C-alpha cells in the first residue's frame, strides 16, 4: 500500500529535502507518494514546518502523525486542531551542530578570545585565563541537546552545574531541578547556557532577579529560545557591567529587526539562529524511520508531551 506523505514547508525547504527524503524512504522499502500537494483526506503523514500554510489539521482525518522538521515545537503545540501525534526533530546533525556551536562559544568566552581578536593594536596583553576545571558553567536544560552539550563540556573539564524540570543524575555534574533549584544553579555562575524549551514556566527565566545571582562579568549564551530571557533586563545588566557579554542565537522576533538594540551593542554577539540548524542529510533519516515505525505498528520516536509543551 502506498503511503501519502504531505511535505508542508516552504518551496526552498522542499527542494532541499525532496531527493534526500525519497532516498531515505526507499532505503526502508516504503512505498510512498511524497508531495506538497495531496488532498487532506488522503494524507497519511505530514512533514511539517510550523510556518507552512497548514494551520488547520481538522481535514486530515486519516493522518497518523505530524513530523516536525525542527526541534522547537512551541509554535504548534498550542494548535487546538492538532489531534494526531506530534514528533519533534531530534537527529545527529542537529545535535552535533548544537554541541559544536555551544562548545565553540563557551571556549571563546572562557579563553577571553575577544581581547585578542579585537586587540591587534601592538599592546602585549598577557592575561592568563583559568583552567576549565576552575570555570563555573551552568547549563539550563538537560534534554537531548542539553545532555549532549553537557557531555562535551564535562569532557573538557569544566565545573558543570545543570538544571532541568525533572531531577536528573549526571556523573560529574551537580544537577538541580524545578521547585527551588534555579537559584542554586545560577548562584556564582560565570557562563550560563540556555537550552530550555519555551513554555509558560520558562519564559523570562533569566530576568533582573535571576541575572543578579550570576558572578560579576558573567557571560550568557542562548541557543535555546528567545523568550527565555527578559531582553530589557539583559540589556540593563550588560550596560551596568554586571554581565560581561551575551551571545544570542535566538530572539523573540526572527529575523532580528535591523534596528534592534542587540545588533549595535558592544557586549552582544548575534548569530542568525544557526546553532542547531536541521540538515536534510541526517533529519531525513529520522523522518523516514518514524514513518517506517508508523507503518509497522512500532511507537514513534520523539513524541511531544502536549501537557509539558515539548
């Protein structure tokens, strides 16, 4: 039986995925029809980008699952017409991309690289940085991406603390959870990395009060979600000198408007939401595997818990 797969995303994304996803499906011996134009009542699976034209899932009466192209699902979990299972994207390429971005920017700030990159003026600045074992790094969010980043940073010897909604036990890392752990995990942190999902509970988790807990001159690195940070409080902390720098990959409005204060701020680095870009070569394998599972009665991978929002 042929499986009808609706690819609901931009035309550019379709061109990036069409051949790669077809190859991944064929490798699993799936008989399929993959298109951007299939009648709703005939669709078995939707490969989905939240910005696509499909916003009402009611007509998709036989759809078995919606397979999100991105890791973030906050733009679709609140859709009341979505009744079928929703799977978020967790794939090797996305994970490795995030790990490399986080490790790179953590090392940049740990080693004080900016002083040398911006200081090619003939002055011999010989400031010796502490070793990783003496640098206090806090990671907010210990899901799949957070755990992968934690393992990489632990391997480099950083003094790691982590925070998650549910208690977790990670060898070599002091972990804290919701219900009182936030203050403890932030107290005295020199580098804070945000990898929490966006939920009502995590919005503005870094605000004036929680930012005040960090070590003087601390660095904030956010590849998670823009609304995790109170922007006004962040700018105030940077302007006062309480924070040393903020490296931001995600924002409340994307693309970041050209007149946004972050662009021109001397203590802010903006990157254009590239930390965990989904790569067709690896994500197509995850999509194909989930369709294979759906057709063979196996549980879907990476299902979203609607109550928690991720």
